[in-house]
C-alpha cells in the first residue's frame, strides 16, 4: 500500500508542478497549445476505439502532442499498436497518463453488511503509457488518415445549436457576461460588443460551464464570494470546461479570465490535487453540455475506461460574475 501512495503523490506533484511552471511563464495549458500545435484544435482520442480521454489526461496529452509536433491527437497503447498490425517506432518515448477510481474489497463488503453500515472504498491510481500515431509505423490507413480540419466559421452553427439545445435561460444584453446562480440564468453582451465574432461563442460556452454547476444539474458549490479560493476553483472549472467544449467543436480555446491566473496559482500551490479535481469536474461539465447535441447511441465523451487493451478515454446586475473566466476526486 505504501508504494501506491508514493506513486500517487509523485504523479500529483509532477503534473501540478508542470502546470504551475506553465502558468508562471504566462502560458495557460488548456489554451496555449493551439498557438503552436501542428494538429489543429481537437480533443485527444484513442485511435483504435475512438473514445475520448478526459480530465487531467486531456491536458497531459495536449501538451505531449504539441511538444512532439504531432499531426493529430490520436493515441494508443504499445499493445494496441501491435494488435492493429503496426508497432511503436524504435526510440520513441511514450506519454504517461493515468486512471483513478475506487473499489470495495470483498471482506469490507461482508464486514459492512454485518455491521449494517456503508462499505468503505479504497482509492487506486493506475498509470499507463500511450503513443501518438505519429510515433508508430505500419498502422493501417484507417487509423492514420486525418480528416480535413474544420474552420471556426463552420463550427459556429454547431455552437449555436448546442446553446439552443441546453434550454438554458440565456439572455443577451448588458455589458458584462455572467451566470447568476440565484436566478439560474446566463447573460452575455450582444455579439456586436466583441471584436471577433467567435469570442461571443467562447464567452457563452464559458458561462454555460458555470450553468452546469446548478444543484439541479451537476451540483457544484457556487456559493463562494468573489476573491476567495473556492471562487477561483469554480472559475478554473468553467475555463477548462469551455476549453474542452470549444476543442470538441473545433473552436480554438482562449482565456476568458486571465486576471484569475494569480488566484489559480495560489490554489495549485496549496493543493497539488486541485488541478486533477478541477479537470475532472470540467470534463463532467463539458460532457453534460455536449450530451445535448450528441446523437443517440453515439459514444459520449469520457465514458471509456483505460486499461492495456482499451485505454480509457475519457472544464450588470451587480451580481459577481461567475462567468467568462472549480475540484473532485481524481477521475481521469
């Protein structure tokens, strides 16, 4: 049990340290990659199953893809590459991602039943290594051919459809964007208030990220006052949820609230698990929103589980703005 604890703490520390360093240098991990990525704006998926990765794994794989100059965000395990008829190229180094969950030991179930109480669960963390398809050779064309990239102009109708499909009380007007938890409505300034039309949609999706936290939806705590650590956490969730939805729609994510970077750094320095919790909550929020427009029967993002054979796939009413620019039990 002790080695597992060391491994888990090491992973939390390693990933959090990397993200803190990025923020300190003025780069936002869920936004900056798209300024230099060769593959364009997209979410990471398993090349074999087509399932999407989620939570902290999105940030890890985005960064790895950019650093490696990869043409896509398609990933697979060493074993999957072999089973597909190919192999990992000599000298290639994989990217370590992880899967966290809980289980109930059989003896604990029996003891809990005898004592008439809830069984206690034990957390576990599993690491596994992925390779981008660009790091492999001999893979079939169906796994390596890339679709034509979609432009942001093409993405606008999809964003509009998603906003409408949520059924949210969505108001256009005023000069600031915000989500009002008490009234449960989103308000965004009119499109003409934005220098770039696409920024209106980025802002709207950010506010809808907050909207998912209502008690009748995903039930996040949104009672914290402006300037508090909990307020900064909720903003972090909405920032990443918006980034994940934008990337899914082929809209390049941007930072809606750059002024929160200092508060985010404070939160991450205080708790090395905070970014894991925030990324997980952000994935849940993104999945909640995207489910409104996904076709029935189609794989929902982030529902897969990772193992060696099928890696899991998975952010002017006087009311302080909970919008335009979050934590959970690690769920990657």
